[in-house]
């Protein structure tokens, strides 16, 4: 006999006012427990838009984050990417792959079919960033929750657009979680908490670096010709990293992680950016219109200044770290997915705190935590909304990029209100347009 059946029978035999009250209370608590359990195990059906490396990884992260998560729909611009990802994801998640042949879409408007699919509860957005605002709006309009990879905008237009979508989502009770994973990493969180608790005093500055080697370039000469040449839609779509309208340039596409951590540490957006950049090693036409290095100063409220560098040059020394400087000491944070190492020192150079970066592995790693948090918030009826922070961090990257491109100091407020629009209103074959490489002094921020 179940507990529920026992409770019901006992209450019936007592048949007193007190017994009835007890029955009601017991019944309600059983009802609540069953209801909560139902919502905890309610299937969570995922739709994937942008079936590349991160999209495939994010699906596996979502499935391993909690019970009863499955992939039910997929979309990509290219059929070969869709088919390749479907085979790979099926191998990695097994029975959680439940994408029927009629829920696999490709083409320019394929994202619309996943975002409006009746079986989808939440959409994973992993197309190139320049399209993020378009797919997010489609998901919100169709009442879907979202996981959006970083960056979420590439210009002033898409910044305002994603914030508007955030407001629409809030009004509809929809969740939006973002892919700035340091924010879900225990060791990174511990270091930032120490800063916020005053361990190194008042922050007066910081150094931030995202210097790496070169990244992937898809295809070779024969493929490039087949893909329409360097200004062809297919070429740009496949090698989107190298086109500012699609990636935001590497300062936004990759270095956003360390820029976001600076905003997090300061608990503020910067006031302005000033600096320079250019392309020295990646200056062939296959590398589109982006730079390969930036060196910038960001000014923060209270007179603090942050020196920031990022570089993607093969053979040059890598450095991906952040150093915060306070009135009482410094905090160095060396990120490493799930195991960032941090050390704080006073101004005599003595260690005052450190965190060894204990591994956050398996289904606890930050990429998994993002989905666990999102799903729990949906199931609990308390949807997480974190678009503002990641939009602000994306815009922080954008003002740095625009300062370097134009050779001018660019303020955060100028960019919030600006006319800059690299991104399209809608995705069409004509959206894919290359711009000339910006030359400081000639290029103008608007
Ligand atoms: N958080 C992290 O650590 C991390 C790591 C890698 C990538 N990312 C982010 O994830 C996103 C995707 O990166 P990726 O490495 O998976 O790239 P990718 O090139 O492997 O995948 C992108 C996919 O989007 C598809 N696509 C392009 N245009 C499309 C359109 N109009 N409609 C539908 N699909 C379209 C491409 O064909 C491709 O399959 C980027 O925003 C990137 O910055 C985040």
C-alpha cells in the first residue's frame, strides 16, 4: 500500500473536524509534492539552431545536466552541417536524440521552423553571433525559452534588439541563459566574490588578456571557389569568424570571456575605450575583414583604467588571464574550464588568498551548469533572465573594436544610442555582405 493510500484511509476512519483538517493539509502537501515532482521530471524538449561544434556540445551538456531532456528539432543553413551534426549528436546522446526526419531543417529560414516547432520547449542558439538577435526574437515571439551563446550582438542595432527581446521574454515568463561560462565556474566565482568582499581593497585598475594562436579556416582553394569566393554567402557562412558582421571580430567572438569578467569584477560597464589594432599576419582575403590584434584601455567609473590586449597570431605566446588591482593588493585569475586558478597578493607580494581551481568535471562543469540552471528555472516557474549582462559585455567588446577601427575614443553611452548596424533585420542570401578592412582615421563610428 502506498503512503498516499494510507493517508486517505486513516483520514476517512477518523471522520472528525480535526481529522478533516489534517486530511486537507496532508492532501495538499501530497498534491504539492507530486506536482513539484512532476514539474521536476517534466520532459524538456530542446531545439538546436546552428548545428556546429558548440551547438553539438551544448546539446550534450543539456542532456547530461538533468533528467528527461531530449533533442527534438534541428536547423542549419547548410544540409551537410545539419546531417553531420545529427549523426555526431546521436552517437553522443543516444536515446535522448529524438529528432524525427520531418524536424530537421536546412536553409536560410530553417531557424524559423525550429523556433516555432510545437514540440520545442527551449532553443539553443549557436549560429554565428551576427544572427543571434534574429533567432532570439523568433524564439521569444513563439513563446520558447532560450540558451544563447556569446556574444549576443555585434553592433548598436543588435544590442538594443536583444534587450528588447529580453523585455518581451520577461513579460511572457520566458527564461534566457547565456554562454559566458566563467560565471558558472566555482573557482572563478570564488575569486570574484573575494574582490567584491574587499579582499584587495578598492579596485583601481586591471590587466586583461586574450592572446591565442590562429583559429580554424574551413576548406581550401577548390572549396572556396565552390562556395562563391571570398565574398560569397556560402564562404562567409562557413568561415564566419573572419567577417565582423557575423562574428563581431575576435575581440567580441572570443575575448568577450575576459572582458565580461572585468565588468563582473568591477560590477560595472566601462565609460569608454581608446586604443588600436590591425592585421599583420592574417591579411590575405580568406580572412575577411577582421583584425588579428587589439590593444585598448577601458576607463571605468571612479578613475579606474583597464589595459586589455587580444591577439590571434600563430606562433605568438599565448596569455589568457585577468589581473585585478586594488588599493590593498592584486588578484590574478587564470581561467581553465572548470578549474581556474586564482591568487591574491598584498602590495608586498605576499600571498593572502588562493584557489587551486579544483576541477569541476563531468556533469558539474560550467557548460553543463548553464543548462541545469536554465532547466531548473523553467521547471520551478522562476525563469532566469540574464540577457542584460551579456549584452553589456558584448557592447563593451564592440566599443573596443570600434575605438581601434576608427582611431577615436568611443563611449559606452555613444554605442548604446548609436546607429552602427552591421547586422541585418532578417536572414536572407543578401545578408552576407563583406565590408572593407577598417582603416583608423578613415573609418567612422556612427
Ligand atoms: N562559450 C564558449 O566557450 C564557446 C565556444 C565555442 C563557440 N562559442 C560560440 O558558439 C557560437 C557557434 O560557434 P561554433 O564554434 O559552434 O561555430 P560553427 O561554425 O561550428 O557552427 C555554427 C553553425 O551555424 C550555422 N549557420 C550559419 N548561418 C546560419 C543561419 N543563417 N541559420 C542557421 N544556421 C546557420 C553554420 O552552418 C554552422 O554549422 C558562436 O557564437 C561562438 O562564439 C562559444
